[in-house]
């Protein structure tokens, strides 16, 4: 497990993706700072006009911006690479020669992908918070309900939001893991995973498919705002966790079925 | 080495388990085992309810059959914001939290994606807050009339005032001319057992099939209200608690201080007995523009004379999109309400089919 994480975070590609994610809050904060007049209420992405009051909101704005594409993109790359990457490098059969077993390999690969989800989300939130604090300073944060909380509690809320978004991405990681067992071409698995995440969001926009919406893994992706209400509304956190757990179970089982019956030739 | 079919077993079993679980949780929401009661008893229960302190989550769904407007269709138009706000209420789903403690402490939070609107009332002070616009509005309610306190629930029942049970009996008798009242099967709403009170119109001329109120078996608090249209499986509109806690919520919820940076506005409350203040548009309504009411009960049709209908209404792009041209004007048809804008500028509204509105408009 430790070696798997070392491999994942030893790759220049992983760091490049995290850097790209870190660039989003930095760009937002610098743009707001340099613009001559502060953004008015309701302008630009949500939370943007609150950035100047409290730097922590840079992280929130960056999350809203990156949830539709950037986060699924990086998670798709990591999750799609899990099995197919080893297969394409020809290292998969060596891993399977070791007595670790296929199930364990699958679990280790998935946990590594999940750790990357957390790292990616934390990157956006923490870098956003740091940049925001540096450029705008800390102030009392206004929650969605209009109540004001101090810096300490707003930091706790920001971390909770990071956890929420990480959980949101676990389902997509499981889908990526399954797709990765289907092919030996990692790029194909990555692309398929990213495309699936976009398709899920497009389907979520179509009112005609309302019956399908509760089953889409992207259903609660923007629900993290419920953690910024006063008092905290845990309903969407619970719904989201249940939904993602369902995806992990289904696609984990599919990946298991596929991977343990697969002839590993490379 | 096990056979491949065994290896695939989890991939079949897991979705099956999830599907079963989903089916059970949606079907299990019904059926509560309650002692049978007559409609009058349930009405009495409803009338006797004096729950004043609770915290709950409400969910509102609408299936009115309104045409879906493309996003941004209203952007930039003058009537945009107000009209979209109304349309939003009439379409789709919405979640709100309600906190109440006594008659004068109330907080309502309407959840939207990434934003929220709040109403906070504490005593005579009311705050409205809109997070997205970052606007806080304060208004002071006029003092309650002196006799008001006595009429509050729980303030005692002086002699001569009917008991809730009597009231319920009278109510049943009253509604019985136009409405059939029945008690449906027990249901579970927000985890509480409740009686379904079913009000069905006797008139065949209305679009409304029935109104169903779930009355909490223990406290008599209405837990959900659903309006069913004729021939439509899903309720046309439903408001229901998904979560309910009885007892006083945290008092801090009822105090509101506008957040720093918010735009604060004071609004003068309308004084009773005075003309509406100039500039609100209300004072420009001519006194003769009173609506005429045709019929009674469920198939009532309300007709606004041309003078009360802004002439530019029929030409507004939003109205043009929502309505369709019919014999005698333009009509908006939903599952439970029909609106007819006649060519001579009148507006007719009713929970009736379009033909009846046309008949009334033509004076038949």
C-alpha cells in the first residue's frame, strides 16, 4: 500500500495535475485582487463576491469552478490508470505473480485513487484558503443563512466541504477502476471515465430524465453548500455518502468479476 | 480454481441488493398501523393541534404540467426576476427548513443550489435575507390587535366558544355539500404515523381530483398536503415534512444580524386602514376593478375585469411562451389551474377545464 502511494505521488504527472488544480484558486484570487472594482452580488461564479470579505471563500469558489470538469478529469486520469496502466507497462503479471492476490491489488489500487481524490480536493481548498488569506485576510465568514461565524469555525466548515467533495468523487473513482480492468490502453480508460462524468452531468441537466436523476453519481456534487448553512444540513451529506457507497459497491463488484476472471497476458 | 460464473456473482448480487433496498424504502413509506377513526375525529384532531415549537425540513414538489422554459429564456426581460421566482415555485422540487417556537418566533430557510433565502421573525421584527444578492430587508410588524392574544391556541377556551371537536363536526357538515371527506389508509410521513384525510370535490367540473392532508396521529399537526389532479398519478403539488423534531429549537436561530457587507433596507409595513402607499402600484388600481366570481365550491371561476389586468400582460414574451392561442383568447393550462386571457383584456382563473372558462367568458 505504501509503495503504491509512493509510486502514485512519485509521478510527475500526479504533481502536474495537483499543480493545475492549485492554479485555479490562485488565478481566481489574483484576478479578483487585480480587478479595479470588487464583483457585485450575483456576478460570476457563486461565492465570488464574498471573496473580498473572507479569503477562505476563494477555496469555495474554486471548488464550484472545478467540480464540473477539472476534478473529474484528474480523478479520471488516476482511476483509469489503475489497472490498465500496469497492463500497458507489462508490469501487471509481475504484480500478480507475487502472492498478494488480485483482490488485494484491486483494493490497494482503489484506495490509492481515493487518497488522490482527497489530495486533489484538499489542494483546491487549502491553496484557495492560503491564497485568499494572503490577499484578502481573514474576516468573519457569512454563511448561506446570513449568520456570521468566526475564522475558526469557517476553517472547520471548509475542511468538511473538502471531505464532502472527496466522498462525491469516490463513485467516479470506482467507475474508473472498473473501466480500467476492461482495457490495456490506459488513455482509453481515462477518457472513458472522464466522458462518463460529463455524460452524467449532462443527463442531470435534462428535465425529461428526472426519474434517472437520483441515480446519477453527479447528483449531489454541488450539495456541499448544505454544509455552509446554519445549522449544518447533513441530509445531502448522508444522501451523497449512500449514493457513492452504492456506486463503489456496484462497480467494485463489477471490477472484481472482470479482474479475477481476466486472462492477464501482459 | 472456481468457475468464472462464481466470480461474477458479486457483480449480480450487489445491484440486486441495492434495487431491493430502494424498492423497500420507497414502498415502506406507506402503511402505518393506526386505530381507525372517522373523518370527524381526524378533523377534530387537526383542529385541536397546538404544536407551536418544532424544527422540520419541508420538501415541495410540483407536477403541474407547465411547459419547461429553457434556461435563460427570461434573462434580461423586465418581468424576469419576479416571474422566474414565481415559476420556480410552480415547477420542480424545493427544500426548506422551518423552525418555529411559539406564535412569534419563526425562521424559514429556502434552499437553492449554492444559495439560500431566509425569513427570520422574532416578535415584531422580521428580517428577509437573500444570500445570492446579499440583501437584508427589515420590517417591523404592526402591533397585534388587543383581542389577538385571546384567540391564540392554548390561551384557554371561554364559554360559548366551540370545542375543536364541535368545530370539526361543523366543518364536516359545511364541506359535505361540495366535498366528500374520507380517511384513507394510515401513512408514515417524516417517520411519524399519520392519518390521510382525503377531500374530494363532488363537482365533476373541476380539474382537482382530491386534496390529501396527512394529519399526525399524535399531535394533529398536518405533516403533508398534496393536491391531486384528475387522472394524474403523481400529485400536482405536494408539500411534506421529510424531517420533524418537536420541541423548541435553538433560540439563537431567531436572532438575525445582517452580515457585514450586506445591503440593508428598511421597509415600512402597510398600516391597516390606510390607502396603499404611492409608488407600489397598488394605489393605481381603480376601485371599480373588482373581480366577479361565478359558481361556488371547487368549480369557482374568478374573472378579473379588463381594467384590473395590465394591458401589456398579454403581449409580454413570457406570457406568450407560456400560453397558447385558443378560441377567445390565450390560455395557460396546468394540471390543476387554468387561466384564460380573453381578447377584450379580461383574465379568468379557475381550477376548471378550459371549456368552462370559455363558457363563463362568453356569458353562458
